[in-house]
C-alpha cells in the first residue's frame, strides 16, 4: 500500500509509520514541556496573589463579569480585594 503525503509521491507503509511515530513523540515532548511550564506559571501566580496586600480586579463587558467572579472567589478565600 502507498500513501501520498503533502504532494510527495508514493510513501511506503513502513515509512509512514516511522513518520507518525516521530510526530507522536515530538507532540508528546511538546505537551510535557507545556505542562511543566504551565505548572510553574500557576505556582508563581498563586504565590504572588497569596502574598499581595491587596488585589484589584477591573474589566468592561465580559471581562468585567469575569473580574466580578474572580473578586468573589478571592473574597471567599479571605484575600483582601
């Protein structure tokens, strides 16, 4: 069986499997990196919010609604707003 990939003619099944395996490995590595970076950002953000003397929220339209919810949540965990 032969496949056509991005205009290339006749790529064999074994080559296709190897390409897909490499692509999957690259995708997995990228997702792991993003997850680690995201965890680090979340922890830093929580630490900054926890140590803040006061936290202000503001927004207009949908952003304002989200800010109201954020202010309510922060007030619920006894952080000054």
